[in-house]
C-alpha cells in the first residue's frame, strides 16, 4: 500500500516535471498557429513511473506496439476531425453518438483533439494480453501537456480504448 502511494507520487512528480519542461520549451519560442500545424507529429518512448496495479505485467513488444498504434491512430483521427474513424478505436462498451463524442473531446480534452505529440510510458498487460494499460503524456498544439492512463481491451484483433483516467488540464 505504501509502495503504491509512493509510485503514485512519483508518477505525479514526473508528469509535473514533464509539463514544466514542455511549457518552458514553448514559452521561449514565438510560434504562429500555421507553423504549429506544419511541424511533424512526434512519438517517443520515455521511462515513467512503475505500472500502477499489481495485476498488470510488463507488456511484450507486440502488445505494446499494438496498443500504441491504436492510441496514435485515434489521436490522428481526432486531429483530422474524423470522429467516425476515432470511434472505431473505442471499445464496444464506450460507443456513443459521434456528435457528442466530438464535442466532449474538443471541450474537455483539447490536447487529445488537437495533439502535437504523445510520449508513451510503461505499458502493462494482463496475463492473457486481452487488456493493456498505457501511461501517456499528450501535448496539444497549444503546448500544454496532460498525463493520462489508458486501459485498452482487445476486441476484433485490435486494442480499443476501454477507459482513460486523467487527461484533463489542471485548474
């Protein structure tokens, strides 16, 4: 229990440091909106906090790659305003009205709706690899970085989003 709290504190600390680093990086540059859209999207892996729950095991490369691909594909669909395609990466339990989905993402999760880059942290998987847990940091075109924890479920041979914890701006 104490170890779990320590891990949670470390995860928050790492997210805050990365957010500060990202903000300081963008605050020293003057960048126009047209320049932001021309920059290539970036995907990197970093070492973040340990996996948060004991039932998750480190994912093998095939599981990690498949989960990352689903997340990046959905983020790219958000960026292109293709919410029908983005909805394909939601689990069947989460399927909702596309108009509602678009408005929710734009108003409550703007960094996801118009992202610049994503950084993947540790990826865990269930023993049978039917579920995966993915730590991410998403930076929007506005330079704001948010941390989120995706829970993915394998449906129809691809990983789909079953739940996302976090991902909102801190007030």
